[in-house]
């Protein structure tokens, strides 16, 4: 969606093993620094094939992200609680990197597909649950969200940022997340 959005990302982050497994080749092809969960390194090693040497330019770094131990990691070189969403890990990384302001784009926080959180399902067609219908296409395996745990994590992130005179804003169009102050997406890219 970079052409449609009018910008590209500066970093890539994925902590979900299913995403990393199914997208390993795409992740390796990205021309930005990449951050992945340590437990998914085998999928990257497999995608590298015989070479097995991790690329260093742009860098690929593995994070010690975990499902347990609720906390906000001010130091991303140690253990990072996932908070049931990659966005929470991204907020911790951004804090560690020194960003004073973070603007969220594309945090839907509302899903049409229902079921027990963390249950693995297979997409049957267009994705009705993410900001783009091609996000998880037909046949893609993914887990249903745990929105309650995500909200706990987001509140912890908001508190950590606020206590450090930093801010998190949400510019998601029609997003359902209510933890962070909203900012109009179009206002961020107004022609000057």
C-alpha cells in the first residue's frame, strides 16, 4: 500500500510466528531494518536456504518477545511483553529508539471474524478484519485477536509515554481503538 498511502515504512516488525513463517521470503526482501521474534528465527533460516547467513544490510534483529509477564519494556534489548499485538511491541521499540511522538495508522481494533482469542483460522477470501482487504489473503493462517489483553497493553504504553513527556496519537481512519487521542489522518499529509 505504499503508493496508495504516499509513504513507506522505515522499519518492519513482526512477532507472529504464523506471519513470519508464511512471509519469510517477503520479509527477507524488504529494504528496511527488520525486527522479528526470536522464536521464529527457524523460518528465516529455512527461507535463507543453504546460505544460512543472516543479512546485515539492512539489519535483521531478533527480539526476545514473550506472551507472559505484563510490563512495558523501556529497554528493548531485554525481554519484551507482546501484549497480544505487534503494535504494543512497536510502541516499546519506538520508545527505546527515542521517538517522542508516535502516530498509529491502520490499527483497526475491531474484527468481523469472531471466536476464541488466539485461535488459528484460515482466511477464505478477502480480509474483512484489517485495514486492507488483501492483508491476509485467501489461505493465509492467522490467529483471532485478544482485544482485551491488547487494551491492557495499550494503556500501559499510554502511561509510559505520558510519564516521559512523550505521546501516542491514533490517526486510523474509522478505527475503534479509544485508548489514545485521535488525530485526523489527512491532516498529517496536507500539502504545504
